[in-house]
C-alpha cells in the first residue's frame, strides 16, 4: 500500500511569509500527527488530528496551525515565519492507537 | 521539560560489535515505549517496542531492555552492521484526556564502522 506522502519535500521562504505543508496518510489511517525536527531537539510534537478534529496540541505558538480533511489528508500552516522555524516537518499517520507511520518530511528553510 | 531523554547524541561502534543506545524517562505514566530509526532524507521508521509489563523484547538483532525502577530503557544491536548507521529515537505515548501524543527523545546518531 502507498506510504505517507508529504509535499513539498523542500522549500525556502523568507521571514514574515507563511507556508502550508500537506500530508496524506496511508489509506485507513484517520489520525495524523505533526512533528518538528531540529538538531538537538529531537521530534517536537505539534498537534494531532483525528477525524477532522484536533485532539492534542503541543507547546507551539499560535502561528502554527493545522487542519484535517474528510479524506484524512492534513495540512499545517505556519504564519509570520521566523528564522527559528527552519526545520524538518514530519507528519505521521496511525489508526489512532499504536505505531506511527512517518512521511519523509518537508524541509523548510527560512531566510 | 524533557520527559524522554537520550543523553548521548552520537555513538560509534565497530562492525560486528554490540551497539547500546540508552534512553531515560521521567514520567511514570508511560507504559509503552518504542524505538524509531531514521536515515537521512527519510522519515523515521518503527523498529521495536516494549510494554511496561515486560523487561525485555527481542526481534532478531535488536533487543530492548526496560528497567522501570530506574526509568531507563536501552536498545541493543548485536551484531552491529554498517546499514544500522542512522539516528535512533526512543518514544513513549502520553495519554491525556482520552487521547495521546508521542513524546520523543532527542535522538542518538549511531555510526557503525566497517
């Protein structure tokens, strides 16, 4: 079966801009979680969506937001980009319990 | 507050020897732990897990040990192979308000030398 698809894979933005990242989980996986990976910080939890509802949220500012569609695809948006937002953004799907299946990530560089 | 800690950012091991990756946690509510492996330019992939009712789980060359009293788990890879070179993350699900989120450690970069 198809894996988790994240788009775009790479992108470069400038400070103050906004960005939208997309994630399509494996078919049948209704939960999508988003993580930010930066050197030395590991994977920091952003939020989790299940059946179009945000179930859980990490400790990130309100500039970070997300949503999930009825087909389980999810988007995350970062507004007013800062240099510190440069990171690898990973999404992971699951059935709602148990193992996470990650995409390859979207690498964001903010200049 | 880092609830899951991996204090060794990197580790180098000779091919054929044992690799031991460590992870400490602070939250006694964790009752399930996972290890993920990540290659460059790829997403993390699930490697092995352990429930808190066990103290050991083995899958081929990979064994995870759990010491609940010390709040410590370790991943053993024997024998280590060059293809094992990757970043390894330990993780634990935190259940709150009827749902959960995974808490990850900062990762340990393993390099297996041929």
